[in-house]
């Protein structure tokens, strides 16, 4: 399962959700700032959204490359 960690009023988060919806890719969207910051800091990612797939963490751009 793909997990997307995002935040409220995040345009990039909404764009990623729209892309995945168009491609009919199942995902779980987690909108919890504390969790986002924890996952992002471990992966040294400084912007939302952060994507987790098969225990790997990606930036939005990295994820779209492997999608």
C-alpha cells in the first residue's frame, strides 16, 4: 500500500492525489503534521508530500519517476 504523508492546504499534496486518482492507484492519505515531520526528517526530505511505498521513502518527484 502506498502512503502519502501530507498537510492541510498543500497544493503539491493535492496534485499528487489527483495524479494517483487519474491512474487509479490505491493509496492512503495521512494528514498529520507530526507524523509528516517525523517521516520526512528520517528521510531528510524538506517538503510535503512524502510518499512511502514498500518501506522506501520518496519525495513527490522521486515517486513519480518510479510510478
